[in-house]
C-alpha cells in the first residue's frame, strides 16, 4: 500500500503553486494565531527552532524526522541544547503527553486558508502533532497551493487510505460565551518554519 | 394540543426572561452576518459555491443506495467493519455488544449529532460504560445535565458563571469564572480521559464513497485525540453525510467552516480511510498495533426522506447552523424551546419530524414564521419554510385540522359572503375593544385564535363599498387592470386600496375591482388545509379572469405569491390547472409594476423636497418576489428622502398564527424593528405589504407615535394632484 506521504508529490502541480503564494499563506496562517518563520536555508531553520525552544524553556521534545529537519540537524541541535529528544514510536507514546514540544514535517500549505496538509498515517506523527503544548512543523516554502480546491486535486490522487488532514493554527474553542480561547485539547501554539532552500537530494 | 401549547408558551416566556440567553444570542446574531461575510471574502462567488454544494448533494441523494454500497465496500476493503443501523436501538445494541466483547470500560466521544439524536451516551452509561463528551461545549452541557441549544455552539445559552459552577461541582474544587482558566481545567481533566479510554466514538462531517474515508472538522483537536489514542474507533455517520468522491469534500469544505463559524478553515480537518496504527500498552511496553475501526451508518428515517420527492432536500444540510444564526425566532429563544432535541430551529423542526416521527413536529413548526431569512444563507440552499409548509399540509392530511379551525375554514372562510359579512359585523362589534394591535391574516381571528388579543381594527367602510366613488372613467386606457386587494386592504386599509386606484388611474389605466374576489388562501394553506385553499383559488380565478384583464395588480407580496402559486396548487386539476397558469402570468406586484410604468414615462427619477422616509422590506417581498429596489426608487421619485434602517429586511415579527399565538415572542421582534425605525429619525415608515403594515402600525402606535406607517401606494397617491 502506498500512503499519501510517499506519493503526493507526483501530483503536486508544477504550475499554480510555489513560493509566490507564500505571503498570502503566511498572512492567513498568522490571522489564525499561527506563528510563521520563513528562512532561507537549513542553518537559519535550526536557529529559528532553537529560539522557540529557548523561549518555552523546553526540556523534553518528541520528534518525527523529515528531510528538512535532517538537513538542518534539528535533533542533534536539540540534544546539544540539553533537551531530551524522543524519536521512536514507543518512546513518543510514552512521552508525548508530557513533552514541551512536538516537531514534525508537513507536505504542503494552502494560501487560501493558511492551512498545512499533513499525512498522519504514522502514529508517531499524530501523537507529536496533537499532545504537546507547542507544535512546530517544517515546510518547504515553495510547497504552497492557492486553495482548497487545488489541495484536493492533489489529495484525490494520492489519498487512498490512511489518516490525512489540514492543520490551521493552534487548537481553539469559543464554547464559553463565544470568547476565543487558544489551546484546548491540542497545542496552544503552532509554529511553521518554512525553508526556501531544498534539502540536499532535492526531495523534501 | 391545548396543554402542549400552553407548555411551549410557558417555556418561551421563560426563555425570554433568561437574560444570559437573550444577551448571548442577541450579541451573536449581530456579529454573525458580519463575520460570515468576511469569511467569504476570499472564497470567490458565494452563490456559485452554494449551487455547487446543492447540486452535488442532489446528485448524491438520487443514487444514495449506490453511494452507500460503494462507501461500505471501500471501507470494508480497507479493513473497517461497517454496520448499517436501521434505528437508534440497532446502534445501541451493536455498541453495547462490541464493548462487552472487547472489554471496553471507558469511552471518549467527540461531537456526533447522530449519537445525540439517539441519546447514545445515556444508554451507554446505563449499560455501565463510562462515556465522556470531549468537545468542551458538549462536556459543559453534559455536566449541566442539559441538551445542546445550538448545533455548532452547544453551550451558547450558558454564562461563564454558570459554567464555573458546573466545573466546580464536577472537579470538586472551586473553579473561578475565568474563561482561560476553565478551558485549561477542562484540558487537564479530559486529557486523562483520552489517555485512559479503550474506545473513541466520533461523528463525521462527510463520508467519501470513493475510498471509504470519513472526514471530520473540529477546532479543539478532540476529534484527533478520539480517533488516535484509543485502540478502537467507532464512527457514527448518517446517510445524508455520504458524498461520492474525494473532491466532493472540497465542495463542502469551501463553505462549511465559513458558514458555521466564520472561519476559512477549522483548526483541524481530518480524513480517515481505513484503520491506522495505534500505540497499545502490552506488558508495560508500548507497541504499535493496527487499530480496530467500525463505521455505523445510521438510517433512522433518513432513507425514507431520501425517497421522498420533497424531503430528500434535507440531504443538502451540512449542519452548519447558519439558518439558526439568522432566524428571528431562534435568536430570541434559543434551541431548547424546540423540544430540547438535537436539531433546533426551522431545519430542526423538519429533521425532528423525519427522525423522530410527526408527533414531535406539531409544536415546533409553529416557531417558523416563514420569513425566509434562512434561505438566503443556507449553503445547501434548502427551502426550510417551504418544507415546513409541506409538512403542515401532510400533517393536516393525516390528522385533520383542530376542530375550530376546520369549522372556520370550511364553513366561513371558504364562503365568501358569510366571511365578508362577519368581517363587517366585526367592524361594528369591535368598537369598545379596538386598539392598535391587529391581526395579520384576518381569517384567524374568526377561528378564536385571538383570545388574548384585541380584534383587528376593521374599517367602517371596506374598499369594496367605495369602488363606485373612486373609479374614474378612463377613455382610452393603456391597460385594463383588475385589482386584487386581499382581505387586509379591503377591510383594514381601504385607503391604501384607494391609493392604488389613484396611482394606476393616473397612469391612464382602467381599474376594476371584482366583487367576487375572496381571501387569497395564504392563512389557510399556511396551516396545511389544502382543500379549502383550492376552493378559494378557484373562486378567485373565476372572479378575476371574468373581467378579462391585461394585468392583475396586487399590493401585498403574500397575496401576490398566493395567486402565483395557484398553478402549482391546482396542477393536477385538468380544468383549473391551465386556467391558474394563464392567470399567474398576469399577476403583478404593485410597486414593481408601477416602477416599470413610471420608468417608461420618465417619472422614475429622484426628485427631493419630501419627508424623511425609511423603508421596511417585507420578507415575502424581498425573498420570494425578489423586489427591493423598485419601492425605494418609487419613494425617491415621490420626493422622499430615503434613510435606510438597520436590518431593513428583517422580519417584523407577525406572521399568521405565530404572531397571535406567540404574542410574547412576536413583540420583541417587533420592538427591534421599531427601534431600528426610531434610529433613522424618519417621519414615515413605508412598506409595500399590508400584513407588515398591520404589525408595524400596531408597534408604532404604542412605542413611536410620532412616526406614521404608510404603504408606498399611499405616498405615491399623495403626490398626484386631483
Ligand atoms: S423562515 Fe424565518 S422563521 Fe422560519 S426557520 Fe427560516 S429564518 Fe426562521
Ligand atoms: S439547513 Fe442549511 S443553514 Fe441550516 S444547518 Fe443545514 S446546511 Fe446549515
């Protein structure tokens, strides 16, 4: 069985996508309390992450690797910072609930809504994205499509089975007196680190 | 029926006294339309999106069995156990057995209206299985021992102080009424439940036949937990949520978050096709195992609706609740009055009728005043008031009308001479009781519906007795016009009838008033009595057509609509059907006709120098006849300074039986209207509907005596020199 994560790129439109859509994507993502850090290359991506880690004084991280993260040496950087990092599914299951930060890669972004699309077939990915209070994702900044319709052109050709979805800002509720409150069950902070440079080998 | 009515009225007045509720709903109904419009700003043409959703759903329901079979086959192929449940009991049985078999003790639930509809949680609790709602609003409502009062915001009727009380009780510690703090407290408490649960039950916003996937939109993230953490996931989904292809999901997602919560997208949109891995603790170690996934496809009346020519329309509902958010009745009283059922508002009355049987429908349908506001926002373009009228008709067919109404309609209203005779008698008899409050559809007061209300102020001389005096001889008339006045202009506002004559005669048209015309039938059909309506229709067609008119003019949108609908009403009648159709083509609403004629003569230009006027859009004028520009143009042509009021097109609150029976509810709606009129500083409130005139004049008399109510025809007539 092929899961979406492995094949979506075959269906990613070369035209009608790209970094020129990033400003709109960024504006929309920020409008829903997403934090967006666009960086030129791996080194800056690493710095952006470290700043976040320092800001929340993270001690424990659960991480699912992605090519962008590997290129930036994220896991090693965290460890050298004294952060305990878990990357195996069993460890993530044991620690995601008490981790300060969850890190994962996403496939592409949607300019219309400021959403990111992620294949969560992998159980570790889902735990990392939903349980810790801060979720940081890595995104290739050219991987942006204009809207929901274009996103579904890709999804309809690459989602046969599994668990996929959009994440749009942090978890929120307005269930008490319609007052918007961030961070109910899921993360209260959602940060996107968008990297312009493609990781070596050209495949994110 | 009496006792039930009395209870509902009592409930309504309780809700009207509930300051928290009034305040919350009031603020929300102000904020919602603005937020919604903003959310659609970057979505492209909103009508195109609504049409696409509607069409996709219509195509699906036409072949619902095929779509369901494919959905089941694809889900099964991917390892899901699919169970088709005919009734709520089937669901309960299946789940209790499953829990027994798998040793499930604790369940976490994310939002599922289908499960609320069948009262699932209570059943599971009774069976000894701990079941926790994890959507914050649902959890609050469950702790309060209540039912959700809104489809999207279940706890909108509660204040932070009330929530703090429920939390303090549940968590056995004092919780301050601080929203952020309470949300955190809920997070902590519910997190434990997620981690300990053996089963997650979720609903679904759509189910995709192409690959057996289900889709869920949420903001809190609880659905992601419910579908990820426990080792068993059960989905409960109604047939109406099925869609053929993955791409069809985009059609829903373009509109659902925007309409439901005025978001471009919810925080989480999740699609699950087949079981995925889960982490399970075995001998103290976490191991990866494939999850067990079940999908329960719930019928509970849905398939019957799917095969019903009219009611298959409910498959177009995506449960966004925008129809509630704009409904003048819902936004006053909230969802609980609709019987505390899962589905509230107009659509709720319809769903309840189909999902729980007619018995429940009778009461709530009265809470739809047919203002059609919901039809302008519903993303699935459902004709909610139309379906409610259809249900009323069926209800009457099945059970008959209440005795008194039946007597009145069959013996009085359908007998024109007797009916008009009684109206004249009323003109004499009313003197000692007369007051500013009137009843919109006259025939109702004869049915004893006006027990607690003043009689309508019937004019001393009805229009029909003034015809000789007001008819001018026109030598070479441009057109031969028959005027259909409707009961209200005839018996309550004959002066407006005179104005109509004057304006049309001034346009060099011959105007005739056939004596044989009667009630248009609207109040009768509105209560579901088709047979009497047909009788009235034939009587009117005969009377109007006898005169061989070029045009039939009506100065009330409701009557206009009724005359035009005779064709549909009589379509199976070989003799009268074609006649009705021929006649319908001649029927014209007064303002749109006059504006056209003024235009031809170069008279439709702004003149100025006249009084300050504000215009009220009657619901049926604007949303059935789609006429809103012409009356304004006419007012400006007559020299008026037009000042728009806020919510000019919001219902004035009196509609047929509703305004009379639920006066306490009709009055606050009217009050809003009067306040909006007051804020414009206008001297005259104009409208083009005799029904609205009755209501608004009643309100102005009491609350704003300095402002007069006038029909557009009256204002035009005043400008014409004798
Ligand atoms: S027609 Fe008016 S009263 Fe009836 S459900 Fe729609 S908005 Fe509410
Ligand atoms: S009837 Fe229309 S507006 Fe109301 S909940 Fe359904 S889709 Fe939304």
